[in-house]
């Protein structure tokens, strides 16, 4: 029993670290999407975004055994993240090369909130898929099941999700401030969004009902290493570039 509890504790630590990183990505997306709004509306939009993150993550947690069987849901999440990433990068490129510097029309408050909520859904799915991949490696603990998942495994996923939400709560506003100080960070932020979208594409292609790539590949050490190294490279490279540009 003691060995099982130690295994649970270790997986929980790993899951908290993973959820923290995914929550930071979610917070970055919120910050980028609301930064064009007036200060008062930024706070309101962030509040709705946080509420959506809370609702969708817990909904995904209880429905995960249903969600993992529908590859179309993963595909939609991937498509949306890739769409907002590519569209935003293209729009930013047009703005940078527009000699007339005409201000591009920005989304209104409620449209911004809708976009944030859709991103929350995609990130909630990514978060819970990552959590269940870790939790199911644990031995079952207890005789009860929630949402088709063993009770002990469910508690580990729940605790990891709560930690992720706490991180989003405190990180989102800080990222807004950081983007205001270093506007060029927006490019790195949307590259990160696109890269998370690629991760969902890989999960979709490896889905048991598709098997376009090997089902075990998304959980392999090789892919995980590639994903986190590229993600860290985008984040660090974007931050260094932003500091250099800010000094000019």
C-alpha cells in the first residue's frame, strides 16, 4: 500500500508540473486575445475566460472517457488553435508591412470573450488528455469509479486540474502586463498556440479509430522531448528577441 501511495504522489508531482505548463499556455492565449480591449473590459474578459477554463476543464474531467473515443473533438480543438495562431501571425505580418499603418479592426468585447472560451475548450481537452495519459498508468485505488475512471486516478487528475486553474488565475493578468511592456512577445505567444495545436494534431492522428501514426507515439519519450524542447525554444527565443527590440 505504501508503495502505491508513493507512486501516486510522484505522478501527482509530475502532473502538477505538466498542468502548470499547459495552464501557462492557456493564460498566454487569454492575455493575447484580450489585450486590445480597454483596461476595465480586459478584467471582465479575463474573468469570463477564467470561468470558462474552470467549467470546461471540470466538464472534460468528468467526460474524458467519452471524449477520448471521439477523434473529431480532438481534431476540432487542433484546427481552432492552428486557425487562431496562423490567422493572428498573418494579420500581424500585414500590419508590420503596411505603409499606411491603418489600424486593423479588433473584435468587440463579447466576440473576444467567445474566442477566449473556444480556446479554453481546446486547452481543457489537451489538459485532460495529458492528465488521463498519466493517471491511467497508476494502479487502481478503491472500488469506485467516476466518469469511467477509477476513483484514485480521478482524484489525482482533479488535484492536477485544480493546481492548473490556480496558475491560470494568477498568470493571465501578469501576461497581459508583460505583453504591454514587450509587444513583440505576441508573435511567440501565437507560435506557442500553434505548437499546442500541432500536439493535438498528433494526438488525433494517433487516435485508435484512425491510427494514421502509431498509437503510442504521442506518449513516447521522443515526441514529448521534441514538444517541450520546441516549446521552451519558442518561449525563450521570443523573450530574448522582445528584450532586444525593446532596447532599440
